[in-house]
């Protein structure tokens, strides 16, 4: 059996920290060698921050009483020797709960009152209002105090049907899903809308985020949860009862909230199988003295096959588990019971699925950026080498020449310098055009442009009663958003073409050695648009017409959509900003290096004119500088090679720093 989820996540965290430390060391080395321009520095800082702060979210989703909270206790909190998340018979987790660590806050439980559902403000907006949340401190030294405090997420209250209807927790046309009415005409609803648990758990410190969700009614009532948090989770664990298999309500949650948007019926889809796992929990309910072990295994096998077929998953993504027995076994250190619980096999699949996939994504991003960074720095080194070659040839030609020849060379250098300075006006003109075109591109991706495109849909959802035309408006809205994405790509291609032409002119007229700039590609932008479009469509069909007729629900829906879209547009803008800076950085580098070259050439001539031995000394200095540049380039190749190699080794990257010996 492989390492547990906790152990593999710990290795993943060590790998990220080790690689971030290597990036920091590389940045310091480049700075010491005066090779760190603004573009390279920003790229390194972004990579380092991405590695240090990368989050991995695991969402646990199911109908109530399937044992999600017990599974969370068994996987993450068994070392406390007791349950932390409330997990008992009946319904426990009544509101969505997020477990994470924010070092700027004290360990605490923050609870958002259910009354906030009467407002049209989205959950994202309430997150920014700290005064709206009830806060309860956590004593991390006391497991009992933590458990007692976290029990609050299971609190309920009695309200009238009118209040429940106002909060979107009662639907007149969906009687089967409504809470039971007591003798006084009151219904039981969650006391809290959302819970944020801030704990310095070792895994949470390293970037793990755990999302514990309640049943179908609560999940479907919070659009931001189902279209923002769950779709963005790196893994979704869907929990079923081993004795019941896939029920009608289970299937509704799976199809509406868990199945990745656009996955359809592709059971073999890699993204689907890598990020969605199913647990047949409570297998211990099938253990009895009247059934043999073979009979129990045959029954579990049938449930596994039937569940996989109904959910459209390979059978190996559906695992039989007893979270309760797994927790008991871990606390009691009973290896035999732990193996029988099936928990180690599930943890192994969960760890390999999340860590392997997330690490592959990070590795690909880091590899591309490190390779690009190496190319940018090598261009600077090659520019210096080219200038040194020219200067060395120039100085060698002065051997045996008289004072007049040396004075003539100074005049020629000054003339070249003056001619080169004329390129500044051309570069300024190029930058003016670049900034104008870039401004137009940023405008396409601005929050104002997004707000304009969503206005029609917002108005359609704000209408009273049934919103039968909202689906058509929704389709038109995304047609325009896809057109914006296409227009943004076209604008980026125009910028690329303009700069490519300008670079060729600068190379021809002023001796620059600028290479064709890279093109901008925004695949995540277009992919995210398609994913969001598919994930929200479920709320605009006939089956959701009644729910959508609620003004509060429709307003929360449009605000959740706007929040998700704003995140996607901001990410695209950041990509454009980084791309734009990488385009102009080579120009700045060549300007800087050329100016420094002219200064050094003039200084060399002045030294030669002032002393008879100055020429040979300067030639010797130039030859030494050439050797140092060669060593620098070799070191750069070695350092980036180490970085790329460490990307594929979690153990090595966490412990080994770069072998950098500074060139004198």
C-alpha cells in the first residue's frame, strides 16, 4: 500500500517549498550578476509566489447522512484521537463548511447567519464583511474544545414557512424536498448559511482546502457553491451509502452539481476520472454473522458495478469504505481493521489522483516558464558577448597605431552613439502604439466590459415570476462573451504583428538583435468560458423554473455568475499583462546593454590615450570578461537544468538547493 493522503500531501508541500526556495536563490544569483531585468524579476516572483501559495481543494459532496464528515475525520483528523467534525446518526452538517488556514487570522470558526439569505448579496460579497460573521475562537491545544466548537455547524432553528420560503429553503411546488412541518406549523432549517474553519492543521498550512457540503436542498439553494466552489475543486469525493447505492437524490446531486460541465456521458474522460471519486461508505453495515465474507464481497462488487454504471465512471473510481471503522482503527492503531475498512486504498487513490494531477499542472507551468526565462537571460548574455567581441576586435585593431588613429576611433564611437540615440524616438513611437493597442485589449477584458455584457441577463433574471426567456438571453450573453474572447485574441495578434515589424526595422536600422516576440495564447480563458456556460445552464431549464422564479435566488445566481466571470476575466488580464511585459523587456535590455557598451568603449579609449600600457591592459580585461560570460552561460544552463530536473522529483526538490558558485 502506498503512502497515505496526509503523507503524500506533505511530500507535495515539501516539493513546492523546495522549488520556491530554488527560484528565490536563482533570482538572487541573477541579481548579483546584473542579469535581472524587470520582466525576469516579475516572472520569477510570480512563479515563486505560485509555488508557495498554491491551494488544493478537496470537496466532499453527498446527500445528508452518507458519512461525509466521518470520512473527513478519518482521513485528516484521526491523529487528534477523536472526531472533530460533527458526525453522528442523522443529519449533522447543516451548512457548507470550508476548512483552510489563513495565517493573518487566529484559529477560529466563523459562521454566517442564515438570515443573510434574505439579502440578494452573494456569498462572495458577504465574505468581505467580517462584521456579518459570528466568530468563535479555537483552542488548538484542546481537541475537545475544537470538537465542541465545530459542533455549531450542525445547529438548527425553527422558523415559519414564510421565512423558509423567503430564504429559499421552502418551495411550494417541490413538496417532497421541503423540511417537515411540526405541530405548530414551524419548520427546521440550518442556523448558519456558511462556515469558515481556520485551523493551523499541518496540511491546511500547506495549502489544502477542505469543503464539506450538506445535502441536495442546501447545495442547490446556494448557486455560488455549486457553480464556483465545487467546479473549481481539484478533487470531488462523492459519498454514497453502501447499503442503498445510487438513490434518486444521489443521482440528482451527481448530475446537477458534481459531474464536470461538458463531460456528458464520456465515462473515459481523463479529467472526469482524475478529479471525481466515489465512495460507497458504511460497508460495515453489511458485515454480519449471517453472511460469509465472500457473500459480503459479492454484494459490494455488485454495488460497485451498478454505481459505476449509473454515474458513468470506471469501476476503479468507486471504492467501498467504512469511514467509521477506519477512524476507529487509526485511533486504536488496529492495522487489520484499517485494511478491512478500505480507507488506505481510498486514500491512495485520492492522493495519487490529486497530487499527481496537480503536480503535473505545476510542473508543466514551471517548465515552460523556466525555459522561457532561461532564453531571456541567455539573450542578455549573448548581447554582452557580441558587444565584447566587437570591442575586442576594435581594440586589437589599435595595436601599433598612433595617437591620431585612437582619437579618430573616439570620434567614430561618439558618432555611432549619437546615431544609436536616434533609435529612442522610434522606440518611443513603437511603445505609444503598443500602449494604445494594449489599452484596447485591456478594455475588452475589463470589469466594465463584463458588466455591460451581463446587463441584459441581469435584467432578464430581475423580472418577476417565471423567466421563460432567460435561457435565450443567457445563450446570447455567452455568444457575446465568446466573441470578446475571439476579439481579444485577434487584438493580441495585431500587437504581435506590429511589434514583429518594429523589431525587424530596429534590427536593420540600428543593429539590434531582437527576436520575433512570442504570441499570446489564452486557452484557459476560452475553456473557462465554455465550462461556466455549461455549468449554469442547469439553472435555466424547465426543471429549475420554479426555483428561478424566486427573486432572491435569481439575484444570487447572477451575482455568483458575475463573480466567477470576473475571476476569469482578471486572470486573462494578468496573462496579457505578463505577456506584454515579456514583449518589451528585450528592447529595454538591448537599450541598456548598448548604452553601457558605448560608455565602456569610450572609457577604454580614454584610458588608452592616457597610458601607453592601457591598450594591452584593456584587451586583457576584455578577454577575461569573455571567459566570465562563458562561465555565466554555463552556470545558467546548469542552474536551470537543476530546476527542471527537480520538477520531476518531489523528494529531491524539497531538500536540495541550487549549486551556484558566483562568478567573480
